[in-house]
């Protein structure tokens, strides 16, 4: 296991056994490049690699995907049902049910609340202040789990499509995750994102919004087996994540729109966010 020159986690494993155990293959890019391979043909005779990343839309021949986010998610859910072992699906479903039973999302900040101010580092190592963003217009905040999550990737790319509409209305868009600045850089570059990715070390901002939780032990075990290494990507051993959430914040700091969901496979439609920004 190693990080390649483009910041992608590469695993030298047997493709068939890995797919049978973790159901990862449909969700990642496969290549046949061995450490001594000078060509793709040579690589076929070397160790097979599974790259733990979701291809960006601009890496595909069809470019941007203008479908509703629910359709993109439905397609990814179908792949999960088809390829991921039932017992692994059950672990993730149980984790979501546990969070829902705790009413975690219901305890997060709501419409009318004041959004906490923040100073966070973006993917380029620059400090970005919420006060500066709000001085220019409304702010769209997207709390995500990380670049390893296919549903976070789908949401980021969908928001990329509507970004010009939001900017035309004077709004700014920023995504916040617990991943390190380096991981944010890799995600921003790979998926050609046009808005900042901010690193919330220790989930301090997410906690202020009422979004944080500790990954349950059973789900942690699944992530570890599938090489979702949160201590590495987030830079700490807490195994803490934010519930995915979207907020639209007025210039005075009041929250105009709030959507938090314990089910990480459900997010608001970008069109809905655009309507809120324009409607006010």
C-alpha cells in the first residue's frame, strides 16, 4: 500500500479476492501497473493494483453529469447492492440506523440559528475566514466526510455544475471536511473542483454545528479492511466524522437553509440550494 505521485492510495492485492471480500472494485479505478512496468502490457505481468479513488467526471468521456443528484446516487447504490457483500451492507445500514435513533441530525443547527464563525485552511494552505465570505454575500456550507466517500464525491461534482449560478447571485460555496489539507488538495485537483475545500482538523467547526459522531466499531472494522484509513486521511486517531450537511448562511450569519442527514447516501439537490440562494 502506498500513495502514488498523484496522491492516490494504491494497493497491490489480488483483484478477485479483494472484490469478493469488500466489493470495492466497481467503485474504483483499476490499473495494471506494476512497480517495474514500463508499459501497460508489461504491467499486466506485474502486481495488479486497485486505486482507491473515484474517477472525476472530467476524467470520463462524457464530461459533466447534469442529471439530478438523486439519479447519480441511485446508480451508485445499485452498484453497491450488486457488488458489496450483504454483510458489509448490513454493517453500514446498522450504523445509519444507530445515528438516526440518536436523532443526531435533529440536534444540529437549524434555520434561524447563528452559524459559528470559522477560520480554516483551504486545499492550498491559505486561511479562509467565514467573515470575509459573508462580507461578499451569502455562503453555502457543505460538510462532507472525505474524498474516500463516493457520495461526497458525487455531491461535490454536482455542486461544481451549479457553481456559476450561485456565484452570479453573489454567493460563495465552501466544503468542510476533517481530512488533512493534503487530502483536500488531492480531492480538489482530481475532481477539478472550483470552490474551496477546507480542512476542519479535529472536527471543531463540525462540532459547533452539532454534526459530529464517532464511527461505530463494526463500521470501523469494515473501513479498516477496505483500507479507508481515517487516522491517515484525517490526521488523528479519533475515528470521528461529521454527519453530511448543507447550510445556506445569510450575510448577517443567520442560517437560511439547513439539511443534515445521518444517511450519508442522501443529500439535498443542488437545484434546491440554488433556489434558496436566489429566493432568500
